[in-house]
C-alpha cells in the first residue's frame, strides 16, 4: 500500500491521473477502495474455497493459510499491516464480524464457556495466523499434513487446558 501512487496506477491502466482523482478525490480514498477490494477477494476466497474436506473450524484455518500461500501481497496488506496496532488479540476476536457464530459453535462442540471459547479462538487464530504469515513471507515449508497436525494438536491442547482451568474455578 505504501508504494501505491496515482501516477503509476494511471500508467498501468493507460490514462492520466485526472480520472483517478475524479473518482476517488484523494489518495486516501483510492487506498481505502484498494483495501476494500482486497477484503472482498479475501471474503470470496474464504466462502468459496472448498479444497479441503474438513468442515468448520479446521477448514476455516486451512482456507486462511491457503489465502496466505496464494495471495501473499493481499494477505500482508490485510493481516500484516498496522490495522490492528492498538488492539489486543481478545479485542480483535471480540470485534470481528461473524465471530459470535464461531464462538457459539466452539461452545457447543467443546463444552467450554463463552469466555473460554473466545480464548480458544484467539489462541487458534494466533497459531493459524503465524503459519499463514510464514507462508506469506516465504519462510514456511510445512506440508498440508503437517499443518493439519499442528492445528489439531494446538486445538486439542488448548481445549484440555481451558477445561482444566474451568474445573479449577468451579
């Protein structure tokens, strides 16, 4: 995003900068539109990607990692920028669209409370994001089998730990 400028964009699409600024009014408007377009591509990928036979939570994580593999620059724009600079991980989970459904699904599948399910979600998201970020930066060589094993082990380990914590607090 830092390299986006009207002159290079105009050259790429074969026009002057005037039509660009007529539509977007400013570079901030253009950058906002680019970010929204990247979000749309991500959302379409997450909804249409059915390459994995896994459903639910694991399938979501695998799709997220696949997006990082296939769309490295868009992934970095959306998930490795300053967008979440001032938020804690739990704040991100609490403020994300559609996450209440995921938390509800985790509560029913694991028997954990909503609070523990949010912590589970945050922990698994962090693991998944770490793997995805490694692919986006070309520093990951995990196979799909290894990724599934890592995500499953992380999920099971966190569920066991959170259940123990809940039992102690009863």
